[in-house]
């Protein structure tokens, strides 16, 4: 209950901070980032999404938090691009955000930051795609703006292959549970199947949660082009992300 009241205040005073995790090619060259939400709570310190995103979804606060996230991510990435970093950004969306008003918020965030739509990817989970009736139309409209759409945690939900072909998506993010189990033949086969599927449907792929050089090597051998994970970098505060990037280009 306190958390819910605190969240209402946090939206008013914008206590939200984004960390940025690098997305790289499998040689480790930087390509972009994923923005991950944190809450700088005045008493409790830095809180992670597992502590408050569920509460925000139930209270409805997630809609306004989501708008703040979009603005902050677009502003930051536009600044980096002006400084010469050729970076793009993926933002996570909750199912509740996939309503028609999202279009206006995305447009406003891009316009205010002077960021091209092609620099922004919206991530939604597979489950949201299957269960939220209005989601598909909203995502199609986002893509019409030039924004890319990624399916997060791919492989853990229930989207059929037939459904995937009809969905307005550009990127599959292979769930980190499959990457973590790449030393198991069954899981390597799943990753391989997702890579083939992506190729057949002309989708981009990102392997998530790559922690070890072994995992990176297997992914490289399987032909996975792109990854993200502790092997290269954790989610970083903006200043640290910039330093990480500068050290690698
Ligand atoms: O670093 P990590 O603990 O950041 O993120 C945990 C979970 O929180 C992930 O599943 C991620 O998708 C979700 N998450 C991170 N940032 C956001 C955000 O800005 N909005 C929403 N709705 N979920 C987020
Ligand atoms: O659900 P989503 O993919 O948006 O969540 C991203 C989450 O994965 C964040 O909580 C982020 O901190 C976490 N993460 C990123 N890289 C790694 C990794 O290499 N290993 C693990 N275990 N988690 C990771
Ligand atoms: Mn994500
Ligand atoms: Na994920």
C-alpha cells in the first residue's frame, strides 16, 4: 500500500532513472542498447522493476511511468547521437501501455528529442502479443511510424508459428533461459530453430543473457548475429554506458 502511494508521488516528481545495457554483435562491437527502468526511491534507494512494475501495472501508474521512460530514453539517445555515438535504443512496454494513446506519446517523445523513429525499438513479451486484443493494431501503427517492434523473452510464451508470421514484429529476443542452457543439446536446438525461423521470416534476432565466452562462441557458430548480456556489460547508468561505448569504438 505504501509502495502504491509512493509510486503516485514518484510519477509527479519523476524519480525514475534508466540504465542502459549494451547490445552488441557477437565480437562485442557496440550496436545499441536496451533501456531498463529503476526507481530512485528517497528512503529505500535504487529499486529494480521486480519490486514495483507489477504494482504499477495493477494501480494503472504504469501508463504514466511508461510515458516518462519513453521521453527519457529518446532524450538520452538523441544526446548520445549528437555526441557521435551511433546508438539506438529498445524500451520495454507493459501490456497496459498498448492502447491507442501510446502512439501520441511515442510521437511526442521522438519529436521532443529530435530522434528518428528508426532509432527506437519497442519490446513486448510474447504473452502480451497473444493475450492483449488491442495490442496488435497499436504495434502495427507504431511500425507505420518507423518504430521497430521486438518480441521479448521469445520462446517462453505460446505464439504459434502461424501467428508469428502475421504479427507486426521486426525482432525476436531469444529468452535468456535458452542461452543459459546452450550446453544442453535440446536447448541449443531451440536456439538454432529460432535462428532459422527468424531467417525465414526476415526478422532480426538478439540473444539475451549471454554471460560466458562459451555461450558467445556457440551463438556465433550457430550464426546468431547479435547479443546482450553480462559477457559484455551489465545495465549501466548513462555516464558509465557512454564510457563503456567510448572504450570500444
Ligand atoms: O534489470 P532488470 O531487472 O532491469 O529488468 C527486469 C524486468 O523489468 C524485465 O523483464 C524488463 O522487461 C522489465 N522492465 C525493465 N524496464 C522496464 C520498463 O521501462 N517498463 C516496463 N514495463 N518493464 C520494464
Ligand atoms: O525481460 P527483459 O529481457 O526485458 O529483461 C532484461 C533483464 O535481464 C534485466 O533484468 C537485465 O538486468 C537482465 N540481464 C541482462 N543481461 C543478463 C545476463 O547476462 N544474465 C542475467 N542473468 N540477466 C541479465
Ligand atoms: Mn527487454
Ligand atoms: Na527478455
